């Protein structure tokens, strides 16, 4: 990673900002910063041309100038990492301060393991590059496969899936297998940036419910059978939206690999890949979808704790189960209080009704210099109602709420599978995977055996050479 210092003069007030751009492993990334004097948004794109060893920044609302005059402000930019926020330029401090790369490396380092910072950074880099590659090259295929499934276009669905997956392991010969093929490909697409640990809980709890109350589990699955397509269409739209906004969220995703994340970090560090306007709509849209999906979480909690998927909790607000579908989305969110097992599919602090209301009613302000979002969830403009968070925090919420959607999507998938199994549809035999892995194992053993033989031959050849040299 390298650094390039450029001077940009604001088109409006003429104040000069020294932009210290950290270029790394992204071919291009968005740049957002606020003029420190007149406070207009300055935005553009940084592009790295690796073949010609060229790096450039194309910007609007400011012009590139030669460094003849001293800068008024200083900011770091990076497409991958958190950076110093905009501040008055201090020549002595800002010329020699460590770049964002080193700051992030130290933040990812565990003092008990001196190599952990590099290891975590490399994992972060690999995950981001893999996902960006898949967005560019594979998302259009994944999207159309999901669309074919949702529109019951079986002929072309089978064709498209078999262009990617082997027929033996994914025969696509009934609805159960068609669903599995679509889910496998979509999950594989998301794998670089999604944590699938939640699957363990889902599998464990569904196995327990199947053993304890199979008839009511089937009733639950059958009840939601009429909702699956609508749910899947909503989730696909959120996935599409996520592929569009991920470039804005990369520095916040990097926090996943930090050893310590706290309020002080949010106050001191910012991100220059996004302004609040770039990502707020994604949060609102995803919030709406999560609220729509909540009845299936409630149903599973009811089944586990009250032995009937329609029997609601007696210690929470009293709703009839089918009435729960129709209540206000904010009330649905409030109903999920974290006290029951399937509530865990919703990440802590991911669903924020207050910030959603403020965005929806346009009762917020974003300070591009401090990157602080002040919002009024009540909308009555009382100072006591005003709350705040920093942009990096909000970007983290965007990632968490998307992870939440994926976790509920997995529960929906397992529920739909249960419907098809109950209808007598047969899944592919696990043997086709075991046999395939066995073949791979035999192949690897043969390769290892051949390698060892070559090493032995090499050692023998060296011994012969030494003997020949001694004779000479």
C-alpha cells in the first residue's frame, strides 16, 4: 500500500485541502469528504491503474492544484480502511503521521500473537477481493437463477444451475432439489463476507422440534408455504441492493477484524468511501424486509416454548398470531426482545427503530466533518429527544442488518425444505458427496505418495553424485 498527497481547492470558497490518499488493492473506490470551510460535499472516485502504475482522483466541487500554497485542511482517504477525519492542517504533525495502513494493522494485532495483525489484514483483504470479484463476475448469474426459481421456470432453472454445478450432486429433479441448488449457489456467493455460525443453532433447534413435535412443525411449515415466494423476492432485492452499496461499507467491514472496537474509535476515525446519503436507503429498505420476516421467528419461538406455533407469549404484548402479520412494523420489532432462542437470528443493535424513523421522516442531520449523525426519532424537535451516532457505527448497522436478513433467510429455507420432504420428495443421497470426497482423498494420497517417491529418488541421486565426486 502506498500514499499520494494531492492538493484540492474547493470550487466554492477556495480553501485548500491536502488529501492523503492511501491506495491499496482496489482498482477504484468512491471518495467522499466535506470542505472544512463552506461544508459542501466533495465527492469523486479514486482509480488505480496497476498496469501503467498510475493513480488518479477524479473529483467534483474541487479542483486539483499544485502545492504552491499551504493547505488549510487535511484528510486521509482510503477505499479499504478507516482514516483520520477532516481537521485543520498541521504541517509538523500531518506530514509525518503514520498512514491508515499501519494504523489498521496495529488495530488488528493481538498482543499475544505478533503475526495476528498481518494474518487478520490478509483475511480481510482476501474476503473483500473475493466478494468484489463475485459481484462483478457471478452476481448476474445468481440473480437470474433466483428469478427463474421464483417464477417457477423449471426448464431454464435446471439448465442454468447445471451450467455451474455437477448433475450428480445436484440433480435438480424435483422442487426440493431445485431449492437446494438455488440456495447452495446463493450461499456460496455470499460466503466471503457472511458468518454462517448461526446455522448450527438453526439445525440444532429444528432437529429438536422435529423429534418433540413433528406434527406441529409440519403445520408451521405448511402455514408459511404461501409466504415463501414473497419472502424470497424481498430478500433477493435486498441482496441486489447490498451488492451495490458494499463498496461504501468496506472500511466498516474491516472492523470485523479489529481487536478492540469502542466509542473512542468511532469519535477519532472515519470513513471516506461514503456519506450518510449513500447508505441510508439501504438501511431503511432492509429494515422493512426484516420486519416483514419476523412472523416466522415468532412462530418458531411459539412452537419451542409453548408447543404450538400460534400460541403467543403471555408476558409480551397480547397479539393474535395471524393478527401479528398486520401490526405496525415498529411494534413487530419491539416484540422481539431477545428472550427466546430464535430471537438470536437478529444481531444485537442491528434493528434500530429510532434511526429508521428519523431517516423515514427526514428528521436528521449529518455533519460531514465530524461524521456525526444527529437524529430525532420522535420528530418534535425537542433537544431531549435528539440522539446521535457516527457514520462508521451506522455503516456497521448496515452490515449487521444484512447479516440478519441472511440468517432469517436460512430459517426460511429450512422451513421450505421441510414442506417438500413432507410431500414425499427425495433429496439426493449423501453418498454422492462421500464418494466424490473419497475420490479426492485417493487422488491426494496418490499425489502425496508420488511426491514422496520423487523426494526419495532425489536423495538417492544426490548420494550417487557425492560418491562419484569422491571417486574423482
